[in-house]
């Protein structure tokens, strides 16, 4: 049957009229098979084939579950390569991954309701008895609050939900008297001490026996938690309150959600990955839908479904609007900076975002769900599994695959929404890959490297809790189930909570306490209760038409066709439009974009934004050309963004014999004096510090005081260097790259980030010079000893007055900065932090993913009006020369000594005209980038 968009589906109403439509939506929209006829050539799967695959899923589950019970129970997890249980403390530590293990038979608890979904009621009854008899929740062990909540508390509640359902049916569990619920309540109380913070956000870990901050607890000193860790509690905690009538659990979970909502970035309506649990400050300011945030969004929508509180839906829709505006770049989902959401924070995606198409189905936004799911499927077909992370050009970034179920989850939801047999074939591929590549004699082993097929000795509990549940439901018909799955909502761990909880023990007022909602496009609310007849208007080819252009998106050997524009002219095949050749003012190029499904939007700041919708392309080949064009555009746009996140600064040598004619392009810092707000800049003589790396107390402060300190990159953070030279009395600092031969000629603009701490104490300006530019100053010092420079946001005019002033100042021993010290004006744009060993560019500690790249599907490209090209400075129109003829030579009144010195300098290094010519391109690029500043 098709999903009805009946009135009354908003959760503010009660009774059957409200509950039934949401039961359909909660589980991913009823199958639309009656609405969608089998597409021609789609090969609708026969009932016999579906049943065979369903039985194969059952056999695979038996293989995994029986080996756990035989070789691992009562341990938390099975080690399938060595056929033994993983007991925390007895195996080498795996770091945070082990925080899920609490010596409470994790896999058995996590699997309870899966047994019932798979019709294994006898095994379920035996398993419940084992849990009641054997599991101890009072262990002296530190566990993750997040993992314990979704896996153990969720598992106990899911087991209780299906236990009372079976008892009501009258055949099984007649002896059951709420024992699992009692255990869940005990565990809930053991998690509550984690919420003992001023913000209401829980500590990330808790000791099951001693809580937090107790001397024996060995936890409670943490300051940060991930957004998902604090925002993925409401379903389990609210269900526990509704089941028991004890409101405190729901109250604590709501308070945590309220705090995160209040701390969202108000201009973008995005949240960061990591937050300080005491202050609410964002520690990691990148935002996406993958690891660290994923289930926060999921629980906002599902909390509305389960609890009927409008505020959760309004919050979700507000966030969803921001996600689709900034993060969703179909078919990609790329992290952005919360304060500058037009800048991508990374050029790779993690596998946890594979849940998002399923959530979009729940939301009713089917088109982007199909697009992203298809892209992920193409990655799987290339690597057999979804790597833990992969780049925007679909190369492996992190090669592991711990048998995650998120892609299977989205496949199930999309099949229920569309009825398209294509998704059954996708599920079949998943089954075949698991059996072919992950199956081992004692279960299923995680992939250590999807490229080599090597295994890891782990089989996480979520593999049994989720993977087999979704795969079985994908192939099961309604008559194959012993209960109505639509009466339940899935938690993020796929545990089942009954929808009737919405009207039970309503101890929490549902008054909307949220504030400052952003005015949104009404469509974000219209699709809350979707109707498959509207989503697929008499067009069984709808989903296929969305997928088709993405079929070869991952394959590097995509089939090439003749350029449609040239074919129509009969001039033979020509290569498609390349991003580097694109001109926004060229009507022919705009027409080609239109055929490729690419739209061009002019932004208010002078840039243009390119967005591709594959379904709007003239043909599938045009759509492929469009995807390739966008992928090329991301590389060009990424390079621009790397160079323009913050404008470059200038180091101008103003002492004789230079007199301001030599201007070195310098990278800015995200801390210290903001030179853009102090136009006079900071001027002073330079001095080399000891130790040269600046990573400890300066031993020659008398030489540095009131000077601009020179130091080498490496061995500590940039901010640490700045603090050390500031303490020694320096008025500014220049960090010189230690990579031999590096130059601003070939490298993108380098930006110095802080150290993840407050840098307001740094008040002096700091600039970065590549090795080639830094050596210009070092060579000048060796030749002239006293070298004076000006640190500024841009080069100052070099005229006679400046030269005369330089001559006078060079004779003076008093050198002061020309500007007042100013507090730092740190920005959230990408930056590169210092490496411990000083080699190469690296991510800052304070900003993990500093350099951004545009998406293959949506790219904002800076374009000066006089130059429509998107490529680098070589194609940019040249501004007026930075040096005028009038100041190209020293004045005649220079002394003979100065003339001799100049000649000696020229003979040792190179003629001054050569130096100026060498840097002329940098000056031009500097001025051009200043025009195009983001």
C-alpha cells in the first residue's frame, strides 16, 4: 500500500488518527510496491528468490550468534579469528573502542530483539534467562556513556519491549515479569552521575560502580564530549521514564538536548563535532552528518515521532535546512566550518554518514537520499565494503571496515519507500560480500584493509544487533513476521521501542521551550508526512532516473561519448568542457553547463556558485560530463580557497638599500594582532632568537627586545613560539619554514593556527615565510646586520618620503612599532598548525581539518569581474605594477658608502631589478587575492 499523507500526522495530536501515520513513517515508509510497477528491465525479484535470501540471512546470523555463544559468552564480544571472547583487560587495549566493553555480555544484550525479529523466539527466551541470571551491571569498570546507552540500555529496553509483546500473545515468555526493565532501570541510575555538570551535558565516561569524580572512579576529569555522545540519549532515557514512570531519565536527556540546541551556531544553524561539557564552547568547529554528530540529528526527528513534542521537529527541520544548504552537495556530504559554512572542512567522508539517506527517507526527502545512497553503493562495488573514510574522488582514506550496518539500514528504508527491486539487488550484493570476504570459521571478521582483504580479530556487537535485522527485514514479507514491525521505532542501534510510549506516563510537559527558530522554506515541513504517490507520480522509473547518472561516478574509466554540442554541428568528437577553460561570460559555455545539469548562481559577494542536479541533464552522458566538470571545479576552487581563506600579509624590507622595494608574501596567523585592523602595521629591526626554534625560553632576550624575532618552524606549536618571544620583549615574529626550497611561488598560502587553547594572551603580530622568502631576510642580515622590516596587511607605498624616513630611522637606535597592540581576532577559517617534528603541512590541533576543498556537486568560485576564469594567478589580469619607475633606483644623494654597499649586495646575490622582477608576480597575486578575499 502507498503511504498516506493523512491529515493529523503532526505529533501534537493523539489517538489512532495521529499514531497510525507515524507508525508508517517511523519505520521508513511502507513499501510503495503497489504504487510503483516493476520498471522495464528492472528484473523484479521473485518471491522465491526473496525467501531464499531471507533464509540465507538467517543462516549467516546463526553462524555468527552460535559462535559467539560457543566461543565467547559471557565475554562482551567474539574474536572470530582466534575463536575466543574479548575480555577487557585481558587483551591489548584498543583505546576508546574498548570503552564499549563493560563485562556485561554486550553482544548477547545487543542481540536480544534481533532474535525476535528473526523469528527465533525460543532462542530469545533462553537468552533473556541468561541475561537475567548471569549479567552483572555493578562492575568496577569505566565505560562510554554513549555506547552503554545505545547498546546495553537500548538492548535491555528493546528486549523488554518484545518480551511483553510475546507474553501478550500468550505462547512465549509467560514467566516474564519485567526483569529486563528492572535491569535497565538499574543501569539508568548508574549512568546518571555522568550528568553532574553545570551544562547538563554528560561526561563521556562513567564508572559503573563508582560513578564519576570519585577517587575510585578513574574518570570525571574529561572536559569534552562529542555532539552525538551527548545528543543520542533521548529515545532510551525517555522510554525508560515512560516504561517505569520515573521522569528523571527523560528530564536529564532533554536538558542535554536543550543545551546543544542553544549552543548551535546561530548564523549557520550548525553544530560542531566536539563541545566542552562545562562551558559549552565548541572545541571542534567542523560540522557534518558523519562521525561525532550523526545520531544527534537522527534522535531529534525520532524523538518527535516517539514523544510527539513539536520542538524536536522544529529543531530537526532547522538543522536539516542548514545541512541541505551547506553540507549536502549531491551526491556528496562534506563537512564544513560552522562559522564559515561555505568553506569545506575536509576533502573526505566517513562511512557513518551512510545512515543519512535512511534518515532522509524518514524525513521524506527522497531524491537526495537516492543520490547519496547510489554514490555509496558505487564505492562499495569498487572496494567490496565501505571504507571507514574515502576522499571526494573516491579513493580510500581509512581502509578499515568493522562490518558497519548503516548502509544496509539506508538500503532497507529506501526499499520500503520506493518498492524498487533495485534495492533488493543491493542487499543481495551485501550478503554475497559478507560471505565471500568477511566470513571465517568462527563468525564474521572485520576488514582491516578493504584494498587487501585482510581481516581484524573483531566482531562488534552492532553487527548482530543491526546488520542481520535490516537485511532480514529487507527480504521479509509481512506474513514472515510474527509481529507488526510498524508498531515500533528503531533506535540508532536498531533496538525496538513501541510507539504507544508516546501516550504513556507523560511526566514531561511538551510545551515548546525552544527559541529563535530560523525562518525556513516551508517545504522543510511539507514533506514531514510524505505520500509515495506524490514522491513517485505514476513514474516507476523515477528512482532509476536519479541513480543512472551516478552509475560511473566512482569508476575512473567512465565511458566517453561525443560532445553533444559538437555532434550537433557535425564537426566530430571533441573533448567536453574542462573546468580550467570555463568562462562565466561565455554564452556557449553557459549553454553547455545547462545541458550537463549545472546551474550557475551569482552571489552577492561577486562569486558564482555552481550546482549540479544530474536529473536535469540532457542525457546520462551529459550528466557524467557534468559530474566530471564539477570534480575538476572542486580542485580549482579548493586551491583558491586554500590560498584565500585569509588574505596574505606582507613583510616589507624598508632599510637600505631596499627602501621598501622588496615585499615578501607572508602567511597570516589566526592569533595575535590582526594586521588588517592596524593599517600602520608593525615596524622594527629583525633579530634571530636563541634557541632558533623558539620552543623554550629565549636565551638572548636582550637581542630580541623591541625587535621582530626570526625563528624556524618545527618542534612545537606556533602559539608556543609566539608566547616565548612575546615574553622576551619582541614586538612581532616571523616564522621561517624549515622545508628547504619551499616557496610561495609553488605552495598555497600557509596559515598558522593556534594550539586549541585560548590565544587572547598573544598580542604581537605573527607571520609565516616560506624557506625561499625567509632566506632573503637571512641573507640581508648576514650582509647588512641591521635589517628593518614592516609587517602589514599589504605593502606600503615606496616613495621618496618613505626612503628618506628609512634613512633617518636606520641611524636611530630606538625602534617602536607603528601600531598599538591589539587582542587577537582568531578566525575559524582553515589553518595549518605546527607539527611536533616540524615537517610538512599538517592539521592544527585546535582545528583538525584546516584546509578545505569545494564539493564535486556544489562549488563556490571566486571570480573577478575583469577575469571570468577560475584558475590561478597565471590567468588573472595583472594590476598596475607594484613598483613605479620613480623608486626603482636609489636617490643621487645616497652616500658613496651606500652605493658601494649596494654594489656589493648586488654582486653577492643578484641585481635589485632581478629581485623585484622575481617577486612581481607575488605582489600581483597578493593584490588580486585581496580583491577576491572571501
